């Protein structure tokens, strides 16, 4: 059995879809299945799993006790569950959810001898002034928000451990976009929001630049199509730890930064529309902690044997728009 946490979320649901396509049907979906508020019923949180016909599910609060009873069935744990809200301010919740919970799963996998693949984040790199190199000592990094800090703290803790799962990897996903992210609301990708803005108004709104030398829309990200994020994740499960592919932290990115304006134009093209972009002021509370540039190095990922090409934003967005048109 393969355990996937964050299974009702973005990358988790896409990982499950890929595993099912590969005929891995013995899956346990783990997530927080409670409704978020009084207006939302629990079924809205499981719609991806329902569509994929995933029946074996456990609430995240019950996973530890489930592992005590059924752990001998588990072949690997993919830990993709986390609070990923980059504007969150509840430190106690963030550390409990993203740090302590992950430590609990780590200890179980180490004791059981089970591979542990978990989601770190490119948010650990902060504003990028110290680079985006996964082969350098990460202790000097300074994340810009509480989410990034929680991921960074676990990464540092994991690197210090002497008792580890037989295979473990912390994957620093860069800016992932693609199917099954609509539940994220305002935290969904620019590609998602651009598509819906174009359908509703014929126009895309992007933040102005507030940094000299960078034009409006010229802010850049390493945009990763979710299919590529999933394939890289599965690579570390399928490959044992070796000198060429050691346990540790790995960037999951294309190694090519593209601008938000490029991404918006790709959405317009995929929808058969002429570009119409309006630039609006960035909220003042974001300006001092906004990343103007992210670009993964992925030499370490390639050295670990991952050979799949990454989608360009034009190709990835084209697939994504086809998906959105069907929804």
C-alpha cells in the first residue's frame, strides 16, 4: 500500500491520478477531511478523490493510530499535506501542521524501514538573493513567510538526523500549476486565475513592478506543470538511494525563469484570444516580501537520474486550458 497525504489537494490528487494510471490501486488517501467553514460540506474537499474512485481514506488526525494497526502493509509514504498559505500568521498552527506532523511521519518511516518522500518548497529560498541551489548548505537561507520557514525548519532538521528512512527526499517544488488546483482559491496559480479572468472579462490583471529595472509583468518564476512535479516525485520512490542519487533535498523546477507576462500570453494563445493585460498596483503589505525572481537549479535532480523533459509554459498551459475547458 502507498500512503499519500494531502491527497485531496493539488499535487497529492495529481499524484494519485498518476499512480492509478500506472495500475497502483492499493492507495490510502490522507487529508484533513473536515469542512473548512459552515458553508462548505466535507464532500467539496474530496471531489478529486471521488472522481478518481479512491475509497481508502483516513483523516490526518487518525493516521498515526492507523499506522500502528496497518503499518506492515505500507510500502512508501508520500507526504504532500501541509498548510501552504504564504500569508498565514498563526505560528503555532503552522509549526504543528507543517513541522511536528512531518517529524512524526519521518520517525515512523525510519522505524518501519519505509521510503519517505515529502514536499518541501522553493519558498525556503526567500527572496532569492542567496540563490536557488539545492547543492549548497541551506542553513543560510532566509524564507520570507511563515510557510517557507516551517518547510525550512524541517529540511534543516532532516539533514541532521542519523536515523532516517531508507529512502528519503525533500522536494522543493517551484511554481506548480495545472489541473486540480481550483480548491486553492486565491492561492491557485496565475495560470488558473488568468484563464478565469479572460473568460469573464477578456483581460488579465497582473501586478505592477515596484522594483527599478524590472518592467510591469517582468517578474519571473520557474513555472512547473504539475505533471512534471508528479513524475519527479515518483522518480525518487522508484529509485533507491545511491552515491549518484543520495537522500536529501532536491529542487523540482525547469531551470528556466519566465515572466508573468509570458505566462499570461500563453493562456491567451491557448484560448485563442489576443493578449489584453492590465497592470495593477501590488498591495503594500506584499511589496517588501515579494519574490521578483525564482529559477531552480536542477543539476542535482538530473544527476539523480531524472531524465524527463519539463513542459514549456506554452505546452503546459495548452494542456491545462484543455482541462479547464472540460470542467
